[in-house]
C-alpha cells in the first residue's frame, strides 16, 4: 500500500466487500485436509445431526481465513500484523459468506520504525445476514505525507 492509497486508510473507510460462493462439501473437505481438522461435524451430515446441529457446518477457521483474505485483498500479506476473530454463529454447509471491513483507527506504532497501523474492524455474515464472526486486523500502512497521526497507546 502506498501513500496514494490514503483514502483507504482514513478512519471510516470501508474495504471492498468479499462475497464468496456457498460453502460446498468439496470446500469443507479441502479445508479439512489442509487444516488437519477432520471433525465429522464439518464433513458428515449424520454426525453433525448427532451432535445437535441441523447439518454440517463450515470450519470456524475457514471463516477466519476468509476474513484474512478480505484484509490481504486490500493490503499485501506482509503488512498484516495481527488478526483476531471471535466466532458467534455457525455457517451451515451450503451457505455463502460475505466479509466486510471498516478502518476504525490509524496511528503511529511508536516503535521508532516510522510504521503506521490501521485497525480494521471485520465482520463475516452468512446469506441470511446473521453475523457469524467478528474480528480485528492490524495492518501496517505508509504514513500520508503531511498528516499528523496520534501515537499508538501501549
């Protein structure tokens, strides 16, 4: 990200939404293989129902990965400094996820390297609009020439 991207680093700026297709059994199986999380509630409808769910649900970490993808579609991966996520509802298999983000703050890090950080509030929603995850990302951004930024609070 460069100083020409300053419009995107102002508090209140919204990242372009990431709208994803439905979570398919193939995607769930691929994520299970990649992550090592082969819990049957993500792969087998009968096992999910036996666990009290209406059917298979997407991996929570898949939702977190999609929030990370939203951030790294806005800023390069090497600029991502932190990503924290809370899961608040399941994503049923076959449902789609939309991820959004809003810059809430931009500060200097105060660590002497001149780095600035944008704090981005993240939300993932399923197709019925229900929030399934909330998160916060911290992203290194270039300072905007001539703009005074507050120092980060330790």
